[in-house]
C-alpha cells in the first residue's frame, strides 16, 4: 500500500491504524523528506515491530517523473493520499504562486497517482471540509480539495475504486493545524465544527472504507451551534438543523444609531467603544471584553487578515453599516475604530463630525487644484500651512504660526531657487 504524506501527524496515525486494525503488512511510505523526516525512524520501527514491512521514499508526488521513478518495479495494491499544504489568505492576496503551492499537492499529485499507481483495490483521498462548506481565507485550499471530491466521483463513474473524505478539524496538532490559534478554533466552533479525537477520526475512516460511496464527509458537528450561529448555515447542512433557533435580544433588535441617539456625546462614544471591544473579544474567543484595551493595537491582539474580515462582518451586522474590508488596518485600535463607526452612524457624533467634514472638503479642494497647475511657490506655501495645522493638532504650536502666509515669507519664497525650495520642503517634511 502507498501512503503519501506519511511523515505528517495524520499520515503516521493512519499507517499505525492500517497495520494494527486492517492487517496491512507491506507499506510504501512517501513524503518529501522520506526517511529523513522527523519521526520517520520511530514510525518505521513501530510498524516493523507490529509485523509490517516498511519502505520509505523521498518524493514530491506532484512531480510525475519523480513518482514514476519511485514506483518503477514496485507494485502498488492501494493508495491513501494524505499530503497537503496550507497557505491561507483573503482572496485578494492569493497570487498565482500561492494558488499553485496549495493546488499541486492535491491536484497534480492525484492525477499522477491515478495514472501511475495502476490497478489498485482502494484509492483513498484525504480532502477537507473547506471544499465542501467553504471556509474563510481558504479559497485556494477549498478549490484543491473540491477537486479531490470531484475526481473521486469521476473514478467511481469509470468503475474504479475511489473515496474522498472531506475531513473536519482534528484535535491532534500537525503541520496543517499547528498555526491554528484560539481565535481560529473559536471561529470554527461558532460555525458548528468541533475537533475530532483520534479515536473518532479513525472510526469515521473505517466507516467510509466500508461504504460504497465516492464522497463521505468526516466531521464532528455541533448542531446547536449551527442553529444559533449568526452567519448563514451552509446549504448542505440546512436539513440537519431544521428551523433556526436564533435568539435575538430586544436591545440588539433596535438599530445602534437609534439606541445611542438620545445619549450625550461622551456616552455615545463609550457605547460604541463597548460594542467594538465586545465584538473584538468575540472574534478572538475571549470570555470578556475587559481583556481588550481601547488603545491596544489589533496586531498586538493577534489579528490577521482573516480575523480582520470577520470583525468587519460582525461590525456590519451590529451597526447596520457597510464598513470596508480594510477596516482594521485603516483604524488600528479599538478606540480609533469606534470613532470611525461613530462618525458613520446617522447622528452618531456631534463634536467631531464638522472636523471630518472640513477635512473631506479640504481633500476635495486639493484634488481639484491638481498637481500640474500649481507653481512651486504656491505648492510650498500650501505645504507649510498644512504642516502648521498638523503641528497645532499635535500640540506643537509653530514658533511663528502666521509665517506660512506672511508677506516676508512670500518675498523670500519668490526669490528662492528650485534647489532652495526643495531643501525647504525636505526640512518641513522631515526628509533627510
């Protein structure tokens, strides 16, 4: 039997199970590093002691020529393909290279195994629930595993053995799950996906092998969590949960803008900040919003692109606003984010709204003036005025606040050369 990804946590677990419970006595274990992989020697020793003949091979299964060389003269009776690679990210960040890195160990590898393994009694593919239900930030991984599921159906339609198992989350930590933090596991649990123990996972594997089905979802689901989830239930699971038991408290049913409309400005700010902290705590899996400090950077809290998008989605639901996907990156702390939300809410803020309005007008005026129609002297004067305003805002009053527009300065600027103007601008902007 050929087992790919054998040096991974699941590969070793499956190898031990197949020898102990299914009586396999000849195994070709394959991974990129082969016998040099961490734990490979111990696994071989354990399997040999159990009565199996074990051969390790270092091979990239996605490389057809390399796989053909390894399999040359080696009869294969069954295939279990567990290899895979993760490279999660929001879809806008998935370059062709990142797509290829995740697709190769699934798509290319399985096509090579299909072509080169020959007449086998079993063709078992370890897929992922990502390809069945879809998971945030795993578009590349979802596509790769959806291919495995479809390919298993194709083989069965051709009269060839095949079963694809879209696995849910495993409890044991391996190379595929070692980067999962508390926030990731909390997100999965909220979506109704609970971790599988080794015992449960192997029991599901045996059940799938006994069935005559090309696709068997192997996951542990929390139906109560699915019924109460704020996000839509995936279509595939709707029949399992029946009617939604969505509990809505009376406060949440009232639009946020309406709830804070009659409050003093300071209390409005506090109410919105409390909401932001609560949603941040929920995304991170914290039991209390008290763990989220208003001025703590989201990066320091452990946010990444996936949790940032999840927070944006939760804030949209909680506020009724349409906030951008870059919300967390544009507003780096809960306090700053709360000010943005307060500004966008109808009637949400009184004291700062005029300031933002004037800044918007100023930005529009600068854009309207254009870069080409402004001479160097005027450009320098505008820059100096803006620098003076920024200094006042930061509490650093310029030594001569009126100097940026004074007649004496205008005379000096009129007689300055281009080089002197550039030097002046560099000094003003702090560019060395």
